[in-house]
């Protein structure tokens, strides 16, 4: 089992925070002409096509231990559910608003990891998460009238991705990240492709695939590549750092989401949302800087063991000349 390297985990999570909004933007763009199920299926099929040759070239086998296979299946179902709910929301909602609602997830993750997995989450981390969550509330604006029940889909994404991160943390310590992602891609494709086929046979519009044009094929390929890289680095991040450490760093994803939304769709948050983004970014940067400081700080030397009491029948040790004024804390 690998020892934790928190700073490396934080840097890998920052890379994910750049790649994930780019993938979401590509999915929103593709969703203008293609069904959501087809986009999700293509995203995981490309992941399998990318990683299978890498495994073959490096002598790896696309196989995991039986208990890890069950964990990977659960991880895959959670991952597919999270992405499908988000992509469906993005067909209606602006990128920044949808991702702002999803950002209840890092707060949920830290609390669950602290409460149920025994991971360390000191008062400063909890405080930074609370500040980041308050910033998220500034970004979330009343939008039920504008978008209807679809605003609940990002909440589904938040809950499913929380479970995905926790399960990945358990699996990533023992599994090769490339093998884990390849197996996940194979499982996702095996689950989704038959649904897509049935949709084509019965002519159900939300399920039936549409033949993409050249631009559509390029979008699907780019989405698969970016998505594969993004979740490969997040798997590696969870291999090196506890989820309680990485949870606040995910707040850094939101500024990149705003940038992608502006570049691709000319969507830009209002003043209140921008204030929230500043708060979220500040909380994330604080966690990154604190992790660096903790990694540079010298670790205290272990305390010497207390002397053994004298054996029965042996003369007692002489009393010290000066007694301690206070008991050892």
C-alpha cells in the first residue's frame, strides 16, 4: 500500500479542476445536436479505446481482484449516473449555474470521509470548506422558475460523485490507475451500449442514437480524451492523498468553469455569483498553501518509552530530587 503524498495529490486534483470543466463544456456543446445517452456512451467507449492499447503495450492485464471488481462496478455505476445527470442538466442550464449546484459535493465528501471513513479533517479544513460552501451559496441563484425540475439533476450529480470519490479512494490504493480506468470504461460501455441499441430499435428519441457529422465526431472524440485524462488524474490524486484533503481543492474547478462557459458560450455570472467565485477560489488556495506548509514542517521526534517498573522483590528506584509540578498532559 502506497504512503500518502498530500501535496502531489493536491496538484493532481488541480489538473482535474482544469480538465473537468473543459469536458463539461464539450458535452454541453455536443448536447445541442446529440442525445445525452449517446454522448455518455461515447465518452466511456473512447476511454476504453484509449486505454486498452496502453495496457497491451505495457504488459498490463485488464483484470482486478474479485473484491476490487465489485468495487469498480459500484464506482462505474456511480460515475455513469453522475455524468449522465450533469450532461442532461447542461442541455438546459448554463455551465456555471449547473456546476455551482454540483459544488455542494466537496462539502458532503469531507463530512462523510470525516464521519464514516476516519480520515483526518482538522478545524482549519472544515472551516475552509464551510467558507467555500458559503461562496457556493452566493453563486446559486433562484432558478427554479427559469429551468424547472432540471435544477435537481446537478444535486443528483453531487450525491453520485460523492459516492464515486469515496469508492475510488478505497480502490485506488490497491489498483493500477490505468487498469482501473480501462475496466471502468469496459463496464460503462457494456452497460450503456445495449440501452442505446434498444433505443435505436424502438425509436425512442431520448435513447436513439443520431449519426453525427464530422464536427460531432470530433466533439465526441475530444470529450472522451479529456474525460479519460481528467478521471485518470483524479484516480491518481486519490491514490496519494485522503479525500478530506482533496475535497476543498475541488472548489478551484469553478473559476475554470466560468472561463470555459465564457469562451464557448459567452455565459458569464452576475456580480453576486462572481463574489461567490472569489470566496470559493480563496478557500481552495488556502487549502493548497496549508498542505504545502504541512509537508515542509518537520515532524516531531517520537517520545522515548517510559522506563519499565522495577521487578517484584527488587529494590525500588530512588525518588527524584524534584517532583514535577504538573502531571504529564
